[in-house]
C-alpha cells in the first residue's frame, strides 16, 4: 500500500504545483497585456522584467513570449491607436515529480496563456520616419490652461472653460495671482499627452505672496488681480476694494462676458509699476483694463463605455443608460441573449450620444 499512497501523494503535490503555475502564468500574461495597452512602445525584451515577480514562483520553464497588436478588424498592425488591441501569449513547460506520470500525461506538460487588452494610450507611430499624422486627442483629455499671470478667479474660469469638471481647490483670495509652482493636478491619466489631463481631474494651487499687504503702510492695499475675470466680475471686484477709478477704455456694458487680459495702474495720471495681486499701493490708484474674447463654452463631458461582454442583454442595456448615454443609442433592444461582442471598447471614453451594438456572436 505504501508505494500507492506515495504515488497518490506525489500526484496531489504535482496537481497543486501545476495549478499554481497555471494561475501565475495567466496572471503574468494579463500583466504584460495591460502594460502594452498603456505603453504600446514596449518590446518583447522588456517582458521578462515585467513578469519576474509572477514567474519566480512558477515551477516551470518559460518559453519565448509573443506580443502583437491588431486593429478592430483583426489585422496585425505596428502603429496601435486608441481602441486597437494588445495580444500577449506566454508558454511554459511544467516538469512532473510523480514517477510514471509522464507516460500518462506527457512530461513536460506544455501550458499556454493568452491575454488581450484594448489599447488605452495615445496614437503611437512605432518606427519609421517623417512627421506622420498628429496623435488623436483622447475624448477624456482636456488641454490644461496656461495659468501664468491669471488671478485665482480667472484661473477658475479658465479651468471650467477648458472642460474640466473636477474640483478647483485653493485657499487663496480670488484677487490674488496664481503661483505656477504650486499647481498640482490629480490624477494623471496615462492616456493623455503632455499638456492634457483627464476631464474629471482636480486641481490644487496657491497664490504668489503679497508684498506690503496689511499690516503695512496706512492706506496701502494689494492691487486686485482682475486678469481672467469677465467684465461683470472685474467691475464688482474693483468696486469692492476702495481704489480709484477705472480709466479709459471704460468697461463696456454691452460686453459683460468679455475677459480682462491686461491691467495697468496709474497714480495722478502717470503709469506706475505694479504686479496684480501682489503689490500693495495707495488707495488713490486708478486702473486701465484691456479686454479680450469671452471664455469659450466648455465641451461636453464624455461617457465611459461599460464592459458588457458576458452580461445578459437586458442588464447591459440598463448599464449603458446608467452610464449617461443618450436614449435610443443601444441596439438591439430585444432578446435576452448573453453578449459576446460590443462595437465600442469597454472602459473607453466616447461622446454621450455615441451608439453601441452588441451581439451574441463570438
């Protein structure tokens, strides 16, 4: 009985080793596919380092990994863009401990793991020369405004106009001047190019320190920074300070949404140097404003496509509309089949009036 018991025991151990290695191999494939989806420029030479922590615990020998990109039609490509696919294949040869098991199952046992992720970063030309087509800005990305010289209130207007819906967090006064060194935007979206951030990001910033602000010389107040404010906001902010008049050109009442782009201070009719939101000056100071075009209306926020594969059609339709998509954009609307394909990539961002088609066909 002892040999039989030992063989059964070794078989149980081998099964545990095999299952553990199978799980680790599939996890490693997912790690590589996910990395390739956000960094399509990686090569197969980088794969061993990416999966070292996963494969160190495996009881088998890794084969040569493969990494391939395809478009939505299944054709192999070398310049992946948003919505294409990264495919990773890993192989492993598992050696058995149990005597004679190789005659039954083969030794080593060959295992294969495959994983596919949709590309979520940029439009990258891999190799080749020339300028090519500029990368497409992902739907969820917004261009970060230039806050240099803007008032805190003006920066808030610029942030909203750019299409950001995340919080604008500051403890500084609206009439202070933005300190660019304090700007912090979170989270950073890997899919957005330099100078762009995801539309629901939040921003934290502070102001440049005021010079000679109270306590200071009697009658000295910090010149309010009106740059970036609308005419209506600028008039209210200046009138609340106790400073002098607004000089020509006057604030045009027929352009309440025009934006202040520059301001100049005067005393006794002569221009005096001052830094808006920073310099403390006598209350007799007057101001001259230069105005520009109003801030543009912010673009509509996109909606995120839910992952609908393997869900029943009725459940998926509810999730689609719960995500904020417009009525009538989901098809088909009959049958309660299990979804195998969807026309839009799950977790990608698209306009909320986009249409999606699901299918039971694999």
